[in-house]
C-alpha cells in the first residue's frame, strides 16, 4: 500500500480528460449499474476496500496547490 504523494502521469491525465461524454452515456445505457455509486462494493469488494484506503492515504501532486 502506498502512502504519501502519488506520482503524476501526464498520459493518464490526458486519457481521463478525453474519454468522451458520449462513450460514458452509451456504457451507462448498455451496462446495468455502470456509473452508479457503490457498485464497486458489489462487483469486487476487495478492490473497493483497497481503493478506499488508497484514496485516504495518498494525495495528488496538484493537491499541493489547492
């Protein structure tokens, strides 16, 4: 488990910003439960627990400027 600052990735940052609104809308219509709050706990509880702890124990480089 990582503690502290996450290493910034330009590639992932660009990918997150360019994934289209239309693509997410289509996935939401096709896949039941896509984008719904709490679905991670139903689908993969172990990963959801890890992600919750990871989010609380790490921070972004950009959080330093907020």
